C-alpha cells in the first residue's frame, strides 16, 4: 500500500502555510508554535531543529516526545472528513494539527484550542 503524500511532505514546507493562514487573521507565529508544542510535546528548540532538518510528517510524529493526551478531544471536520472517523493513526495526528491551526485562524481563544490546557 502506497503511503499518503502528506506523510512524506516536510513539516518545513507546510509550516509557512500555517503561518500565513493564521497571520492573515491577526494571530502569531508564537501561537502556532504553542499549538505544535502542546500537540507533540516537543520543545521549541526541537521544533526548530525539525524545520531546519526538513523532517517529514511521518518521522516528526513518530519521534514526538509526548503526544498530548487531550488531543482526542479535538473533534470536527477537516478536509471534508470527520476527525473522529479517521482510522489511520498518522493521518489522524496530521489532521489534529490542521484542525488546531484552523481554530487558531478562526479566532478561537487559546484556552479552547488547547482544550483548557496551556503550556
């Protein structure tokens, strides 16, 4: 079975798109980074290293120090698919990140985005 294209894409290639999306709505790089840290357990330095190293999404999530236990509270539709119905674990992790970025761009409060848990 062929891997989905998103798995082999680098986080560094998508990260600027996330930034553009949220900055257009008045949000910041710091908030994007906070979302990344909350979801994955990476330190900021580790995230920056992954961006420089052009790590792909598969490796990025596989190496995540501590995926947030509250990520299962992320619900809704992303790319036309209900997150709760995504069976492939890696795809679900990627879509969790997408959903958090969407919520940030839509102006939700950080406490709601991070499911009442701010780092």
